[in-house]
C-alpha cells in the first residue's frame, strides 16, 4: 500500500479496533479508563463503512477490543462480515459475562480465538478487577469456551501485584485448555497514571523473560512476550512464540504495518499510545485510506532513523533493527519515544 509513489511503501497488515468504552468492571490498570461509553461512539452502520475501508487497504488481521466487546450490539455481525472477506479476527474480553448467547455470537463471528484477560490467581485477579467473583467467572468462561471447542488465548497484564503469580497461573491455564498465553507490561497511563509504583521494574522484566523462555522450552503451552518485553538478548528466539533462529522483533509496527481505531473513529498507530498527541485523524472527517496514506502521518515511526535513539539505546549495534523497542512503553515510562526502559540486551 503506497503512502507516496516516490517514497516508501507501507502495507497495513493488522488493526486493533476498540468498539466501545463500555465495561462491566473497573480494573485498576485499565489504560483507557473504560466504564461508560463515550458520547457519539461509532454506530454499527459506520463500523461497516470502516470495515470496507480496512478491506480496501488489505488488512489481514483484526482484533476487537473495548471496553468490553460483548456490550457493542452487532459486533458479531461485523466480525462475520469481515471473516467472510478473508480477515482473521479475534477478540479480547474480560470474560466476566459469557453464557449461551455469547457463545453463539462467537461461533457466528468466525473468530480464530478468544483472548481472555486474566491477571493472577484468585485473590490477585479479584483485587485487580474489583470484583470478588471475577476469578470464578473467568474459570467458568474458560471451561465454557473449551467445552465448545473455541480456541483460547490468555492475556495477562504484568504489574507488581501479580508477578509472583505466574507459576501458579501457568498451571491453572494448562488445566483449562489454554494453548496460548501473552504476557504484557502495564504502563503508567489511564487508571495506572497515579500508581507508578505498581509498574514492574527492569529487574522483574528479566525474571519474566526467563520464565517465558523456560515455559516455551517445556512445549506445553506457547507463551508470548508482548512488544514491551525484550529485546535481542540470548532469549529473543524463545520469547515471541517462534522456534526460528532469527529473532522476530523488528521494531514498533505502529503506523508501519498496524493501526488502531478507537470507539469514536480516531486513528492512531497503536492503541497503547493513549494520548491525543498521537491521533492522526478521524474516519468521520477523512477517509481511512487518506489518513493511512498521508506521507506525514505516523512520523514518529515512519521517519525514524537510528540517530534518533537516546538513553542506553543510543549507539546500540542493533538499533537500526530494534528501533528503540515499544513506543508506548517508552513514552509512559520515560517520555522518550526512542529509549527503552526495559531492554535486557544492554543491562
């Protein structure tokens, strides 16, 4: 997909789409402060227009997120439409209210898997999610999905409160037929903006990397490090869900191969860059293709050069490939887009 016929070519591969900000929980680490719907969220009709725009851009993979996806009426119709056009779709849910009706929606939607957010064993998860029955509901959801043959991906957001739960949580997930588990770091944004002491330390990230490596060697479950964890140390080939000898981290993909659509139609390169500073346009004001193809959009990534690296990333011998790691993690940990707080290679 060409941004400028005389310059670089950008191909849209993946998209995260926040359908609504509505949510049934009030999680202490929610980056979007989800709860009530935003005024004037995209209608289902508008979403179908955006869906056609994604198809025209050649999008291959799409994740529906929230808030809570199941609170957006017609999400399954939208998913079924896109699935029938060849896009691979999954969702991420808090798993709190999934019953017979939601299972039917999942089947109709044609999802490749359902991502279920789980942030620790019972006491920890309940505390983070703010409900005494949150863990019980998660267990019921996992069993229901497994009963109906629906592929499950667990997603855990790491913070000081749950790093010590990983071993027990791993065993719990194995018992409930989870085959894929993603570990990601929380950032000091949203509900966590006022709780920076809850954010994990670089030393804890090293322990998480060792945990992921060891579990992938066991080959009972694929455990994947999210973009904020790594990069390019001896464990790289073990922590991103690949057995390849070539590390699969290739730098932040925001605005390069991926984008984010929020519930009112704002476009960013990444949904974790939760700041209006990173909004590139709105689909109600300008066609999605025009936003994506704007040669000046997503400049923080599209116009990156290694001499922009700072901190311990400056002068790194893999800086041209790594590009300083995760932009969101960098922005919220140090306000420096091109200096990684959590890189383990240079420690």
